[in-house]
């Protein structure tokens, strides 16, 4: 690193230039580091880290592009990020023939591309280090380059996001390439610099717009140099890139969706300013400090380099820097200005550190090298350098072994289990964002509920739980839902995953007597879900809805076990768990007198149901709880119409229930408790053949769908963007040539005769 004291005179022009790459030795070091990065990024890439929402939907969108040129994962156009990374992913999937593959397989294939991009980004970072270390001897330069490449290759944050099929690796390689070009062309005129760096800037912005801060580094360098001419040249290159980015809104205009584009970008701008916080560590109720501490075990070395990079920035700001050091200062200024704003005000997403860490790592290593050169004892200097390198690389390597050589693919494993064991018609409830599951489970409805009672009310009994989702405030699920499911359900499977601190699949039982569970309103009554997967059930409409209500509701009668159907006697019947209800035309539904006949069967006695005896019905009402449930606050005549006469006394049974037989059902309650309901007489009568519904009524009907937030369809073809991009690239490549040629012709024009 080249610096001068505040009073030092400006160096010569030759001294202010960053040295070019050191040749074969440096290239060997960089390529060796890239091999290390390749091993670190590609080993076990199919199983770690666990997938997440962005990776799932982005890969789904890339598949859509590869299949039919539609950039969407739903039915609406996607304007949050520019299309270039999705086109790259689509081309890769198309090349591999994975455009129609199952999504989990396509995600793994897409990870290979982004991991390769991350490897080349590390390679470019090594070349940048070579540019920025002109004062180092050949050996020291090789060590510095190798150290930077090794640290970047094993950095926890860069590893995490380099191993996911996200935009970050593609955006990072584009940003690093643009910065390399800007430094390489630092002395080039506008005719060369503007089109070359401007083209790279535009392509980077069309990959991810948040890279703009890094792309502004050449302008900051020119400002620090107080070189007006260079300020104009570098600003022109940045503006030239912005011009290429305008193809993005032009595509929205071609689709007729300019208003939607403006709305999306305005919302994104509000998030950037911190006016709206829906993701990241600055959301309401989420503590930045707590989030940092929670990730300390995984990201410790990344945090250390972010802190040391900030110290390097402050140190450089106190120096009169020239040459390569000024480039490093400019890079650190843009990186940490972005970081500071995001921490204090903006939407701080974890993946944003990917764009800050390259400058932090290079700044830390070069600043440490400059500090060590002041140590006069060579042996002490070498010992300190070796120990620091071993500690940093050893810590990062240990973290890599712990996190990425084990199977963390919990979402893939759980969705595979659901696909194999649960009907496609099922509905599941998840914590966090449901789309990371829904696209991996085609046909399965994935919902999210705040409470377990709310999920049960809609007939949902299968849950995927992550404590980290709930603690981080992602999705609708609350801690109450997790407690409810674990208190009432059965654990199906658990998978350890550092991404979600474990992921669990739970199933809660279906209680046919739960009064508020498993019911959806339908015209004239309710639809009662009767299976644990929420695939089917039966509608209960009048007159049976009124008949159930008259007997005390679902909590007394239980769930239906058939649809309604006509009988041979001209009545209409519907079988419930606790009774068989029948209705004459125009009359209310009442319990059919099936108990006397059913009492003669062995199944009745095996179910520990009470005896049926002859006697005065009035004298049989001796149990207060059963009597109250039978009369329901009315007279005996109304009760006999609903459920028939008592046909036996209240009888304590061996299973701890007190039961009493009536003509239309058996009322029961636990000994010493007052909660009364009808025993499962309806299902027993059906199974004994006393009443047989026709096939159309016996089979469950499909459950009504849960409310879904489905937006109207929009045009989503990305073809217009591709055409415009090709035309724009042709223009950007041809225009400089045209300008140069015109300038050459003007210079050759003969002077006018005087």
C-alpha cells in the first residue's frame, strides 16, 4: 500500500499508478486460491446450506424463462430485480436440460452456476489485490494475493451466499469485473473508458441495482484525486451504464406495465430509505444487535473483517494517500457508506454483506501488511503474520467443515417426505414464507396461520415448524402456534439445519367432536373436513344443520361421516359420528331410533355401550348432566322429538364413562365431569349395516379451497427485454467505434485555403 504523510509532496505520475498484476507467480496464487474456493463452494452443494424463499422462487422463475420466456413464478411480472441474472440462470438450466426438472433438482443445478460465479469473483478479487499492492516485493505480493483469495474463499458470509442459487454471486462477479476494468483503464481517455466501463456498469446494474455503490468507486476516486477531467470521465462511464439500465423500465413499458414498475420501484426505494421495513435486521421487533449475536457462531470471522475493514478505512482517511491506496480508500468509502446507511436506516438484509466484505478483506490485509512493515524485527513480523493467517484461515476452515460437510437440506427432505406420504390434495401450515414450500410441493396447498386454533378451525393438521422463523418474525406464525402444535400433536420427523435451527414436521389429531374445528362456512350451513390432510369431508346444510344445532351442535353430535341421501321410506338421512339424522320433507331433522336394534349386536356391547332396558322413561332421567343435555332447557316432549325416549338407565362403564341409552343415541360424559356428548352410534350403525348410504354419499367431497391471494394475470414475457438488450449491446459497441471514426476523419480533413 502506498501512502504519504499529511505533509508529504505529491508523488510522480508513475508512482501514483497501481502496479499491474505480478505475472505468472500471482496468477498461480490466484488460480490456486480459486481451486480452494471451488472446493469450498462446490463440496456438498446439494445438501448445504438449506434452501430459502429467494432461491426457490428465483429458480422457479428461471425455469419459467427457460420453458416459455416468461419471467415470473406466479402469474404477475417480476420487477423487484432486473432480468439479467434470471436469463443467465435460464440459459444454464436450458443447457443442462433442467428446465422441466423437479424444482429441487433445478435448484441444485442452479447452485453450480452461482458457485462457479463466486469462484471467479474470488479470482477477480485476487487480481484487484495485485493491482492495489504495488509497493510489495514479489514474494510479499504473492503472499498478500494468496491470503486475500484464501480468506475470501472461506469467508462464512461469502460462502453461504456463494453456495445458493441467488443473484449475489452473479452480481458480485459483474461488480468486481467492472472495478477491475475501471482500475485497468484509469488513464484511458473518455472514448475508451466510457463505453468499456459504462457497458460493464450497465450489465452489472441489470444484474442487481444495489451494486451501484460499488460501481460508483471510480467517481469517488476521481473526487479524492480532485481531478476534474477524471471526474467527468468516470461520471460519464457511470451515466453510460445507467443508460443501459433503462432497458429495464423500457421492458415494463413494452409489456404495458409501466405503472406496476413504478409502484414496485417506489416500494423498493422506500425500503432502501428505511421507510418500510419488511425484511432484514431493522424490522420492527427485531434487534440488530441480537441478530448479530445470534449469527456470531456462524459469521464470526466475517464480523471481524467488517470491523477491521472499518478501522482500515479510518486509518486511510487520516493519511494523504496516493495511487493504489487512494483506490482502496475510494472502494472502502463506497462500501462502508452503504453499510453504515443500511445499518442505521435502510433495509439491512444479511446478503448485503456480500458486497461489503470484498473491500473489507482487501483493506484489512493491506492495512495489516502496511502496519507489519513498520515492525523492524523480521522474525517477529513473520511470526505475527503467520499466526494471524493461521488463526483466520483455520477458524474459517473449521466453520466450513462444521456447516458444509453435513446434510442441512431439511426443506428438501421434508418436502420429499410429504410428496411420498401425503396426498397431493393435502393442506399444510408452515412457519415463515409459504412459497419456499409451495413450489416444491406442486398441488399441495401451503398456508400460514398465526395460531394453532386458527389452523384447526380450517381443518389443517399438518405443520412444518421452525423456531427461528418465529423468533425472527418471518411469516404469520406465532410462538403460540408452535406451543399448541407441540402440546397437541405428534412429531413426524425432525431435520437439523443451521439455516433454520432445525425443521420439524408435526401432525395434530382430528377430533370429530371439536366444536370449532375443521369447519368452513358454505351456503346453508358448513362444510366439515373429516380427514387429517384436509382433502375431503361432507357438507352439513339444512335441515341437517338445524338438526345438529338443536341437539347441541358439532360438539355433541360429532362430525358427519356421510353426505345426505334419500332413504327407501321417503325420508332424507345423513349419518354423523353420534347419530343418524333423518328428516321428512319440510320437517326438522331428528335422530333416527337406531339404538334398540343396535343394542342387539356384539359390536354395541364391545364398544362398552350401556344396556337397553324396559321401564318408565321419566324415571330413567337420574343423571343431572345427561338430563340437562337431553332436555336442553326445554320440555320432555321436545327432547323426545329430537333424540327419542330414554331406553335405559345411566350406567357407569369400565372405561370411566357414564352412558345412558336413548332411542336415537347414547349420551355420555366422563365420571365426575359434566361435558356430555353422543357416543359414536352413527358410525356403529353404518358399520353394522343398519343404514347404508349410497356410494355418492358415502365418499367424502373435496374440501373447499382456502382463501388465496391470487392477483390478476399479467404479461410476463421477457422476449422484448432480450431483443432490446441485444440491440442495446450492438449500439453500445458500435457507437464508440463510430465516434472514433468520425473524430479520425475530422482530424484528416484538409485545412481551408486562406
